[in-house]
C-alpha cells in the first residue's frame, strides 16, 4: 500500500491510476474504495468530508456458493 495523501490532491489520482489499483478514501471514521473519479461522489451517509486517500490493490472478487437445487413441491 502507498502512503496516505491529503485529499486536496485528489485530482492527482489520474496520474496514479494503474490496472489492479483502486483508491482507499477516508474521512477518519468511514472508508470508501473507488476508482479515480473527479469530483468524487460521496456516499449519502458520509457526514464528514474526505481527509486523505491512498492507492491500494483492488480486492479480489469473492465468489458466492452455488444456489441450492429447488425443493420438490410442498404438500
């Protein structure tokens, strides 16, 4: 992971974009993983503005379990 960067430099994220890299943005209480989108749309539940960000590896997708087979007719 890279060092934390002051959020005032968020527009510089374009230079840091790489395949397999996302950005971890935090306001001190909450964290968001996102691509570089300027301006950054914040989730509606964020009450504080972002303070800092850093480049992190993109999480690997988690695969769910297969769906169970349907049960026979209920009697």
